[in-house]
């Protein structure tokens, strides 16, 4: 069968009246149906998985402390055995911009310690486009040099990569804590995984 302009890798299918040519897709694409008609599209599964960590520690006090807002503290993970997939997040002064729209799983984790005798709780929140969508807290009992671990995460519908930026905030009640940073290991870090289309 020939329909004209045939090329290596093309596919012929019947549209109900005639055989028509579907030009080959690009490497990595898969054949899908759209409205009952074959078409090429991106393969399913995770296309972006990225992780960033604080390379240096930050003091967290009462009130909203935007993690990494002073600049130069966040770094993309680069230690042997750590890996990422696809496009990277971009970060500026603690504000993360997504490389594409979609449904994303965003998680923030922090470990650190308090040397304040009055410290009671450590709070962490995730904000997308300025709206707080996830909030968790951890006990950090008084007594000095007490360690905490806190994590907050959510599925996020990112439909505007300019407006839907991600920021992480922490608050210490009645004192201060040190959110630990490390340039070789994840101590205070964020994970971004694109799960699918929005």
C-alpha cells in the first residue's frame, strides 16, 4: 500500500474511508489513541524528578522564616548515588519555579536542633503561589540541644509556571532552632516529582 510521501517508520491506518499515513513520531514517543485516531505522544510515567537541599544551616525564629531566602543556600543534589530525571527546577532566593505544568508531588523535610530552653514546637509549611497548602509541626522539647524532624508535602496542581511557584517556611515557637544544612547529605531538603498532566 502506498499513500504518497511514504517514509521509513510511517504507519498506515484506516480512517473509515481510506488508508491514511501517520508520519513517524520522535524517539521516546508512544502510539496513543485520541478520539479513536492513532497519534504519537509522550510516554506515560514520571518525566521529572528533582531534589534540592540546603547546603548551609539557617536559624529559624518566631514568625515566618522563608527557607533559603537570603540566597545561595539551596543546591541541587549532586552526591554520588543521588540522581534526578528530566528538566530541573529553578531556584532563586528560596523561590522554586516549575519547568512544566502538571500534577506534582512536592515535599519539604527538615532536621535540626534547638539550644533554647524554652523551645516547644517547630512548624513547617509549603506555599504554592503564596497560598499555604500544607502545614506540619514537630515537638522540640525544652532542655537544650534537642533535635527535631519535620516534614510537609502535598500533591500540587501547577497550571501556571509563572504564578505557581513553591516556597517553604518554618517557624520556631518561643525561641529559635537551627535548620541543618549540608552540601554532601540531605538534612533540610525538597523533592519535586511530576506525576502527570494537570
